[in-house]
C-alpha cells in the first residue's frame, strides 16, 4: 500500500515539474513588406533547438512604427505567457519594433534579442528615394520613418538597455540601392547603420538583406547567441 502511494506521489511530482519547466519562448518578427512566411525556416530551426517559437505576421505597411510595435508584440507575448524567459529574433524593421516597444513597456522576463540587418540608425535608401511616387504604397508610413535624420524613429529611440546581438550583411543583390549607401552594405542597410549603441555583440556575414533570415549560418548564429549571449567566431568576417 505504501509503495503504491509513493508511486502516485512521484508521478504527481513529475507531472508538476514538467508543467512548470516551460521552454524559453522566441518571438520572431519579420521585416517591412514581408510576412511571417519569410521566417518559416527560422521558426523550424528554432523549434528544433528546443525553443517555443511564436511567428505571427503584422501589417507592416499600414501603420506607424509606434502602432505596429504594440500590434505585433503584445499578442506575441500572450503566446509566451507560460515561459520563464522570452527572446526575440528580428529581421530589419522587426528590430526597430522591439526597440520601440521596450521604450514604452517592460518585459520582466526578457532575456536576449538578435537583430538581423536592422536599420538601427536608419537607411539612406529612405532618404534618397522616399520622395518617389509609389514609395509610400510599397513601404507604408513605417517606411518613411526609417530615414537617417536625427528625427527618424530609429535615431530617437536611443541606446539599447537590453541584451542584444546584431548580425549585419555584407553582400548585395541590388547594386542600384547599394550605390545610395556609403560603405559596405546588405543592399538596404549599411554596416555602420546596423550598429546600435549599447549592443552586446556584432558580427558581419556575407549575406544579403532580403534573404539573410533564410541563411543557415545566420540562423545558427542567432540560436547560438540565444544560448550563449555572444556569437560564434569561426565563420565571422568582423566583430564589434
């Protein structure tokens, strides 16, 4: 009788323990004029690494950055309510949404953020092409807010006060846009403007802005950062 009671108690303890040990949650945020489909490969690899992945789309071309940040992040956080730690992996505009959200809200269990190709200091492409007819149709209000002036949203948000690593690309498939950007770039964002004051780590990889989120090495580096708080150095071009 006693042994049977003991077995029941051990079973209950095991069930309670497994319920309380939830996987870390990783929120994935796509870039401007993209959808959650662009992060499907990332989602699968993040889940294969043992994390809970939340990959939800948001209407990137319909609203301002301030409005998009709440629309994209608040519902995603609800999907992570059972997790003890929350991370973000973002592409392009997604990184600016995280900065915007954290400028107004606290995420108590936020652990690490990885940004892929973020226009942390804006993009010269916006400065030089924003006047063209059709720019707003293609990029929406958020696109206009990503310039390099001191009044642009990225430059008004200030330094990072959270654990963030940045992966920047050094290859371009759009030489026309690259001609508008000083220095090395990924076709949309310069290496310099991907940097963020207060970031914890920075690496350059030979990838392009539109496709970096699907690159195996980029995904591996992003997951490595979530696990370790720094990037692996064996395939890195340059470091911070």
